[in-house]
């Protein structure tokens, strides 16, 4: 079955880079996503990557995909206090609904 | 306003009561989903719907009932609420596109069963 694993907590200093890691099991995943959840809010799509890509950059965000190891990472450059949130990795294979990891709580220390 | 809205935002109910959580989207997306979010479990899919009158079970469907008589609405009913159903419930909608599914989430309903 599908399973998505993430570390639960990450703490970084303001201005440093944050790297959030995720592993998934469904080799048929065609798209992989990163969602952000701020306190008291729903989830907001940050970025996504198609499974035939290795890397995608979008301003301060860099997504790396190692399909062989089924490993996905999200790097946030120059992390700000406004980046403090829970980040969810999610995968979708074929026409199946999104499967989410448990989320990584990022704390940014000023 | 375009978007996806859930109601109520907060609900307290007693064990054994029936409660319905509402979800409404204005985009006419085909797909709608209900997730519950619990500490240590992340988001788990309860039910989803691919179109009006088409629903399917997710990972944790027991104790829940859904219907989809209209494309824009996807209510979730707890027929006899239990304390284990205390959670934050998120509704989402999406349309499969060339970049897969981008699910748009509501603000969530925090349900407490006492």
C-alpha cells in the first residue's frame, strides 16, 4: 500500500536553509507535492514535481526527487519566521487521491 | 466568492448524536475529499467522490457517511458520534489536470465529541 514518511520536527535559525525530507513507497506515483499548513488554517499547495524530474526550483524553494530511493526533499533558502508551519509531503499515483505524510513542523528561531 | 467553504468551523457534540459537517465548493471541481487530521497521524482520507452520486471509501471510513447529490456539495455525517471522532476535518476539491491533482482545502472544522 501507499505510505509516506516524514520526520515530525525541524528547528532552524532565521536566515539558514531548511531541508525537509520525505520518503514514499508507491513506485507508480506520478506527482509529488509539498503542502504548507499555517496555524488554524487549511493546507496550501506550495509546489509539486512530476516523477520524471529530478529537481524543481521556485524562488526560495527547491524540490529534489530521487526516484530510485523514493526520496523527496524540500529546501527553503533564507528561512524566515513566516515559514514556520507544518509541511506535508503528498503523493498521487494514477487516479488515486492524494496520500499525505504525517507532516513536519518547522520552527524558525529568530 | 470563489473557493471552498466548510461549516461549522467549530462543533461540540455529545457521544451518540448525529452530526453533519458541510462542504461547499464554487469551482465545479469533479473530485471532493474528506480528510481528518489527528496528532501523530497527519491527514487520513475518510471518503472521496469523483462526481455527483459517485463516492468511495478512503483509509478510515468507519462511522462516517457521505453523499454527493450536487457537484458543489459534499456533506460528511457522523451517524453516532464517538470520542475517537474528535478531530479536525478538512474538505478538499480538485480537478485532474496535466499536473495531476491540485487539491484545494477548506479551513477545517474542529469537532469535539464529549
